[in-house]
C-alpha cells in the first residue's frame, strides 16, 4: 500500500508541482515532507492521531493534543469544510504544514500579511474547538490549565484563576464600555489579531520538518 503510493509519487511528478502551486513549498521541500509522511505513517497512504502521538519531538509539548488535533481539523486543510478527519493523506498533511512555512525574500508585503493571517487563523482554530468563531472562557481555560498544570508549577485552580483574569483583561481592552454585569462572550478573530499584533508570527511559527534525517524530528522551534 505504502509502496504503491511511493511509485505513484514517482510516476506523477506533475502532482508534486500541483501541490507546490497550492502550498508555496518548493519541489525539494515537498519531496522531503513526503519522506516525513512515509516515516510517520509506516509507508501507508494515511496517518492517524496515533502516528503523530508517537513523535518524540512532541512528547513534552504541553499542548501536544491541540497540535495533533490541528492536523485533523478540516478548517486547516484548505477544504472549506468543518469537522475532524479520522485520518489524513499526504495532500491534507501538506496543506496543514503550509501554515508553518516561513516567508521568503520574494514575497510581497501583501503576501506576507496573508501568510500572517493564515498562521493566526490556524492558532485561533486550535482554541476555538467548537468552530463558532469565538474563543470562549471555557475553551481558553482548557488551554491555560493544560499549559500551567503540566509544567508542574501551579495547580488547576490557580491556572483557572489566571485564565479568568486574562480573559477579563481581554474583555476590558476589546470592550472598554462593557458594564460590570455584561457577559463577555469571548475572543473573536478580530480580537485575537489585536492581541497578537506585535508578535512576528511570519517567522516564529514554523515546524522543522524539512531536514532529511528522519531519525531526528523537531517541532515548533523558533529561529529567533
């Protein structure tokens, strides 16, 4: 099954060119990512959450579950669909990976801005688990609790208090005229963009998956 996919990839180089046009990756990067995909899948045509869950590079990542879930979130696969896939093929894998592609010197200001927005949308989707266009306090709590509790520094109740305080701060910034009794529904994508306005997402959000050595896989490191 995996071998047939490899032969198919070799016989149809135009497919790689089509994927390059869709994702902005070079043909060499696509070739290397295909090797990554084969390594993860055990030469099968699809990968599941279990395949990614076994990656050593994600073992100690406090938001590993969210990162893995993002690969199977149809919103991140450029399909104009919602929901979650049980397994994904190479093209879907590549579409998700394209969110981590760093900018090139040839990019225009408009293209860099579009890339930044796509990266922010990807991060927003990781928090907006019910796909209603708003990151609610409950959703935000889950992420903060995992981040804080897994570090071992503080307990769940303290993490929840931090999440609540952070959400209140966001509410006061984005809704300055909100009355004390008003309920803040949550962070919209516009709010999310404003919160991360000063962060250089274009270069910081990427995954080092492009080196050929499949025995060493690193994920989520910054080049700052």
